[in-house]
């Protein structure tokens, strides 16, 4: 049993001082009340948690994270990924299949989920690829998937080039009730963009400029070099904008043709979010996620343009469009795209950042403190909406729901120091930035993690 009292309870539907009682992994009572400490006859002294006025929210649900497991232990493993999830307040995560080997079978994915379950930390759903081994041809493994265990498939990291193969995979997913999560990006344009990125990276390496959006104070790179880096990255980003917009439209239309639920990953442009908005108006089964870094940063100028990620950081126009989509309900969820890398890989241009441990603070800072979103709205975006998409009884502080909860201080200020992350990935574009909002305690299945 767990009795959490003297807490400000906030979820999508509720806000107020109160207490929550959890038994056998479920919320058995959630009450808004000024009562400081409820008397629960079955509870022992050690079952009580005095929240001291902290905010109690549903644990966050991340529909897009990379744990690099198995096969890339220098980047991340189950233990470090789960530790990062704990620090970030994530009770449930959907893991991407771009591991080594690629997750392309029921047996592989089930083994990862079983191992994660044995650690008694956050809940894990391991996705499988859309095509076997990301080869873009064979979708036969989808036939063996149970949607209750594997609610999502994805080719994340890139997209399925052949539209007929993608349509075949989507039709199979539609028959089973599986969501197809799409990294929408024209692969040929991505190859073209890579040339410009490599030109920039060659100069960045020569002048010891890291690829996560900072220029060291003692860096001696001349202005003409910085200009050349910026020009190359701008060319790459322009190509990648068209790559994203064109394949977002393609994937939405293919999914509608297949009768499939499509989930658009890490949407980053005004064009793509507008395409989602139009699809929803037409009644398509379409949901979309937005990352903290795409609402918290832009990537058109130094130093942020140096922060390499796919899709890239975009313009202020794009950033504003994403925020308004979160505000008006077009965007469904906030997902981290937590993507840890070694320092060497990041220096060589590997795209992505470590994101689990800064996600709540970035979103609270940008959306709640700056954009005046309510904490209830943020809870919907980080918990309830994802739970509904995945058909989980989570995401609300309500009787009968899973006792996955997080205590946060939405007003605590702190400075990001990636060296202190539990994740093995230490590259963050928020390094050195002051954020507001701190995760204090994660509770999963009614137990403090």
C-alpha cells in the first residue's frame, strides 16, 4: 500500500490539493481534500509519503525512445536507459527497433520486454521494424505480432522507401490494430543532405566544434569557417525539410488507403503539422508527436544549427507552428526521441540527443512558464493522450488506473549538466541552460522506483 498526501494533484482532468491511495499496483482512491494526512486503517507508517506540497502527476509516457539495446552498450543499455527514464519521470516507454540486430521478430522484442520487466522499473514496449532488418522488402514478421504486446511498429531512423511495401505493411497493421509510427523522410533527399552535413562536420572536427549546439568559449574557429559550416548545414536542413514534408503527406495518405492508424514521429515543420491537421479534419486515423527540443530550440543560426538531429532543429516559424499545434489539440503527444550516443559517434555527426532527463523541465519551461499552458494541459500531452493512443489504463490519477505516478516541483530552477545524466549519452543541446521544473520521485506499479 502507498498513501501519498499533502500533494497538489494534477492530471488532464483534475487539479487540487489532496491524497492518493494505491494498492496492488492500482489507484484505489484519489481525492481532492484539504485533509493533511488521511487515516487509512490498513496502512503502516512506512506506507505514507508526505509530498510536502509537491505536485503529483501521472507518470509520463514516452512514445519514442532509443535504449540502443541490444548491441550498442557504449551508447546505452537497459540499466542506464531505465535509470534515465526514472530521472525523467517516465513510467512507460516505447523503444525503437534500430538496435543491433534490428528488432524484426516477436522473439527478439519479447526477450527485451521480459528482461526489462524483471528489473521492476519503468514499463517497456519494444517495437519491431516494419520491414525485416530495415531492408525495405519483407513484412512477413508483422503476421506474428500481438497488438496487446506490440501496439506499435516503426522503421524509425529512416523511412520505408518503397510505397507499395509500406502500404503492404500498413494493411497488415490495420488488420491487427497495430499503430504504424513513421519517421517521415524521403530517403533519397536524406542522402543528398548528408553530403552537406559531412562538409560541415569535416570543418567542425578540424576546429573541435561539437555537434550538439555549443561553441566552446575558447574556440578559435575563424568567422569564414563558421559561415561555411552554417551554409552547409542550412543546405542540408532545407533538403531535409522537403524530405519530411513530402513523406509525411505520403505516409498519411498511404495509411488512410490502408485503413491504418498512422503516428507521425517527431514532427518538426509547419508543413508537416499542417498536413496532420488536414488529415484529422478529414477523419483520418492520424496522431502526431512533437519533441521537447523542437519546441525549445531553433536551428537556423549559430550555435544551435550545430546541434545535429533528425529531423533538424527548424526555424522560429516552424517552432511557433508546433507550439500552436500543441495548444489547439492538433498535436497529440510530447515524445523525447531520447537518442544517446558516445562522444566519438556524436563528434562524427550521429544525429540525436539524450532527452529523457530534461524533457519535463524543457516542456514546463517553454510551454507552462513561457507560453502559459496549464499544467493540466502538459499532463495530457505527456501522459493521458499517449495512454489513450496505446490503449493503456494509465495517464490519469483516477480510481482503477495503474498506479504510475510522478512527484515534481514545477517551480524549481536547475542548470543542465549532461555529465550528471544517468544515461550514458552526455550530448544535450540544453547543456548549461537554466530550466524550471524538477522530477523528484517516480512511482511505477504502486512502488517507489
